[in-house]
C-alpha cells in the first residue's frame, strides 16, 4: 500500500507545500528513495524521466539542512535548462522552510550569480563547468557541503563531464551523503558510484522495462519527402502542445520556419541559441504563446512542461535510450501523452532497435491510416575505401543505409575526395558555455 508523505517522515512545512503544488501521494521513486536519504544513506536511484526524481532527493535534503546557513547541498546537472527546472521545483517545495536555492550555469552573467550567492543560499544547483569557475574564484566554497546529488548522471558522463565531476568532488568533504539519479545505469555510472559512494542503497524501478505505460506510442513508416506533410497533420489533430525532435540544429531551425509558413506557432531550442534566446523560447512555450517546440537532443532532458500532450520524433535517433528520454517529455507527473515517430525507410533498422527495447506496444500506423510502407532501399555491399578511376577519375556512390535523404554521396578525384553527409550522420560535437574563466561544458548531439 502506498504511503503518504507524512508516513515517509516529512515535516509539516514540506507536506503543506506538496499539497499546494498538487502532490497527493508519493510516486514510486519517492516512496522508495526518501526514507533512505532521510536515514543518511547514499542512494543510487534509477527511474524514468518525469517520475518525480527531483522531489525524491530534494525533499529529504530540505528537511535535513540548516536554514540561513552556508551552502550545504550541491546538485550537479548536465544542462542549463535542467538547472533552472530543478531550482524552480525545489523553490516550490521549500516555500515554508526559508531555505534558498541558486542556479549556477554557463550562459548567464557570472556577476548576476555573484550577487545571488552573496545574499546567501543553502542549495546550489549547477552545471559542472560554471561551478568550477566559482570554486576557482572563491565565490563558492564547498567546505560545508553535506549533500551531493548527481542528477541525470548518465547524461553528464555522455557529455564528457566525468573529469569535472571528479574535480568538484575533490573539494567536497568526504563526510558527505551522496546520491546519484539516472534514467539508465551503464557500467561507467556504477564505477563512479563505487569510487565515490559508500553503503549504497539501490533503488531501481525500470531495469527490466524501458517505456512509460501512460504514453500511447506509435510510428509511421513513410518516405523522407512525405514526413513534413504528416508532421503537420499530426500537429493539427493533436490539439495540445507538441514537442518535435529533430536530428540537428540546422534541421530544427528549418522545420520551425516551415511550420510557421504553414500557419503554425513554432519556436526552436538548441545549443546554438544564446541563453536569453533559450529562456525566451521556453517561456513562450510554457505560457502557451507557442504551440510547438522544435528541439534537438540537447534539450531532451531539460524540458518540463506539464501541458505537453504530444512528442513527435521527426528524426529517429540511433540510440534507443535517446528515444525514451525524448518521449519522457510527455506524460509528466502521472499524466497521459502520445509519442509518434516518423520513420523514413533508411531508419527502419534504427527503429527496430527501439522496438526490441520495450515490451510495451508501439503501434504501426500504416495499416490504420491506409498508407503503404515504402520500399526499403538496400545498402550496397561495400568494403574498403572508395574506388577511384585513376588520376582525375570521378566516381559517385549512393548508399541507402542509415544516411538520410538518399544516403552518403562521395566524390573521388585522383584519390583526393570530399564528401557530404546528410543530416542523419552522427558526429560528436561540443557546445561551449563559456564562463568568465574560460571553462566550458561539453554536449553531444547528432548532426553536423
């Protein structure tokens, strides 16, 4: 039987704030993790996005730290959007405690953050790069930190933050309580936990099943040239706010422009935008001034808008876990939602991997909609380098494989070639959120 928040041992101040914010009963991750954190245990928590992880670690921290003291809790997150989101949620829960929280992230003036820190805060929610700037400047001192939380730890490792995390933990007293929350648990996460945590209590709610039963998942296999038409049709029939995921920043911008040309209200969010532009885009989307948010994967875990009813994957991701993180932007806080994927014929193999990763049904819409499945272009068997035709020779090769828009085209002339890859090719890139000391945060995304 599910316990109440009072039965979990939370104070009257916290339970009052919970009720005012619509929390009637604990979600499973909260019911499982809160008692361990209150008891002073190090916790490794695994649960889907949108299932209440933030409250699971912030509620016991708010109950245990001192009011009006120095910085006592540090929460590390991978992105600016998630830093703001976590801080906002903590402030709602801390309404009657007098505890203050600050967001620290690159892209915002460090002087603004200095002013906020000088006024006194007890909890810092930070991205690693900008936090290190403050530590080096002496504007943040970690000596009194008793609680450290690594939120979305798998994403932080994927984005190359492991060395920054170790640098930060070096400055935190060993006599601390450490919690690690993540949607997935790759071996690197477990090694990090073994190195920096003690007497670990594990709370894993989604080891065997990846998916959300409150999301109606479906997909439509169509020709690449037909995807935009179907995207518009799905958006118009949705009647709710929609997030559309694109493979690259350029593609997101183009999609948003085309949607506007169709008379739809759309805004983009990706790593090339300034912090002011990203904040403005999210503000307009949250307030309902825009119905559609076109996003890249950099934003997949930093968007928390309860009104989102639909997520549409305009481009299918190569990594199945990215798919689940994307669709986790709908069906937030126990609500229902719908996720639709537009699968071009050269992405069928990628989507097959997603289908194998979940036991929950993902409906194929082709039969329901009377749309014939296009013929899948077969990849030409090929090994080794491209063959030239001698000095000055010229060769073209068209591949159907996983490269979108007709595959991979390569020109060779005398052995010196240049190539063009379509949007589907995957690169590792680094968006740099420069701080005043030249620190940066790395991010990985699919695209040019």
